[in-house]
C-alpha cells in the first residue's frame, strides 16, 4: 500500500444491503480502508471486501441511507483500517468501529494499529500459565482459566450468559491479588496490572445499557475498556467489532504490559453477520449456510489470545456464544471447540431449577487447567480436590439414572449417599449467591465431600483427607 488516497468519482453500479459494488478503475488492496461520500456530504467509513479485474466490493460500516448510484464517490485510503490506541483508553466506551460514544474526547493516539491484527509467530509464543480468578466456583475450582488461554462459554437461548459475563468482568482478578477489578487495582503494580476488555457484539440497546450500568455501579468501569456494537448497526460493523476490541487489548497487553481479559459476547451474532455478508457477496455456502472459511475466520480472532516471550503482559479470551437449539454439534460451537482450549457449558436443567450459574460440569473442561494450578500453585490440593469432585459427581449422575428406574429405595446405601452429594454439590458448590475467592470455592468443595465415606474418596491421599475432612471421613488411600 502506498498510503496515498485515491478518489473514484462515480462508477457505483449497485447497492446491495451494506455492500457497494464499484467499477474497478484503480489499483486497490483487499481490506483497504475507504471513505464513501454521498449527496448529503457525510463521510462514511468502509473497507474493501472483495476485488477482481472488473469490480470493487466495499463493505460499508454505516447506513447506506442517502447514497445514490450516480453521485456517490469513494476515496481509497491506501492502507487498512486502523485504530488509535493510547494510554487513556481504560474507562472509556466505544462503538463497534472504535469511535468514543461516552461523551469524552477522542483517544490521544500513541500509535495507529491495524484492526485485523498481525499473527503471533509460533516460536515467539509463551505457554499460557498462571491462574486468573473469575469469582465463579464452577470455573475457578473445576475448569480453571489461565493467562493467555481462550476458554469459551457455550450457552443457549434464554440462559443467563449475559449475567455471567457481567459477574466475570466485575469480579475477575489475578491470582494472589488482594483487590478485584472493582477495587481498581491488581495488587501487582501498574506495570503488570489487570484490565478487562469487553465487547458486546450485535446486542440489543437494553442489554448494552445493562452492561454499562453494571460496570459503573460495581466500580469495574475504571479498569474496563467497553466496546458496544448494537443489533441495529450494519452487519459489516459487527464483523469489525471484535477485531477492534482485540486490537485495543493487544496494545494494553503487549505495549503497556497488562494482563488483559477479553470477554466477547455474543459470537453467534458475529457468525450470523458473517453468513449474511457472505451471502451478499454471492459466495457458495457450506454447513447450514455459513461460509466455508468460518473456521479460519474464527481462528483469526481466537488465536490473538496468548503470551509473547520477553513481554510481561498476556491476553486471555472468554468468547461467549449461544448454541442454536442447544446443539453443540452446530458449526459455531463445533468449530469454536476445535480452536479453543476447552469450554464452559451452561445447563438448561439447572437454570430451570433457579440454580446460578447453571454450569454443566461434566460437559465442561479447561485443557490448560494444570498450567495454572500445577506445581508451585498456592493451593497445592486444588488439582486433587477438583478431580475428586468430578469423579464423585459423575457417580452421583449415574446413581440418579439408576434411581429413576428402580426408585431411590431400590438403590444401595452408597448410591443414596451419592444422590445426596449430587444435590448438595449443585446447590452449594456450583450455585452461588455472590463472588467467591478460590479459597472459599475450595472450602465449599471440601464441605460437599464430607457427605461421602472416606473409602469412596479414591482421588485423595490419606494426608489430604485427614487435613481437610478430618478423621471421621475414613481412610482413603
């Protein structure tokens, strides 16, 4: 790219939704930024979505109202879309293209960064490590999140994923930190501070206000960078919103040296917009109408998480998506699961029983949990406790199936104990009424295990049973 703007007068052949089809009369590059000017004199931002020998297809990031074929002009900017980033970004609210919408001034740019990002060299990547506490027991205790990981939440229509997103943003903190994000500090100094980047993608107006209000009331706003793309915004802008948010997060992580947690919700809205724009381009659809490059497109977002050797910061992602029909084999959760390192699955049955957060423990996992809770971790018994809780709850689920056939009176005394444990585990460990520290989550787990005889605690050592459950729990191994 030369970086020199070139203006094309006329040549607009067709307007199809948010796509403008121009005759190609100049050299242009894919993803090049453009400015479109109509009769009203207003400048609209867009980018080149496709180019061939005869035409240029521009995705307009704003409304096409007021544009006419004969008089619309396009200015090719000679460079890709960029975001102004600088030290004053935290505490600000932006729209899906990075424009401030909180009434404050534009960001004083320390640099301009390409919103599509640059790939991290595999040899430059450092392995994700070190625990991030979210305040949610089902995540912290059983599917721990570590810095540099990407751990999605698989939800369904009507499930409380929005509230879970709010709770994570308001209560997340670094392990060992004395303050949560709401207290305005990480406990590790400004050079390695904790920050949240929240991106609402295709969300209704009332949901956007709910996010904004919750963060302001909790005090988390001062350490949060908020991007809000509304359902009324053009689909092309929805495709840009997570890229803009991740560009800002990369600056905070790898330039300012912060540990940044990025929450993206709802990625299903992003994928629906991608399908709509792809159909407008005339591309051949693949599974369920989504473009064949859905996997690589999602990977271009998720793979921006990580750590870089020699740099102090980290970028951790929690993408949230709504599974159509609660179907985990649907292309969106299916491909997301291939790219990311585990998933947290929400359970409709627990939600119907008013248990919050309704996490389906046996379908959830974090493949990098041992990287954050292994050797040298402050809570040395955490891995063994998590493993024992998983095993005991799996046995309780099996006992429920048996009791549903023969009745509770027809099962053994041990199985009745597991039935009691399963109910207690869901209502006292998984369900919670407020944020918990990891120590509080572990205490809840130990209390639930006291319902089982020591001979059933095969994943714990005798020393662990004696230390946490007391002599009445029995032997163990």
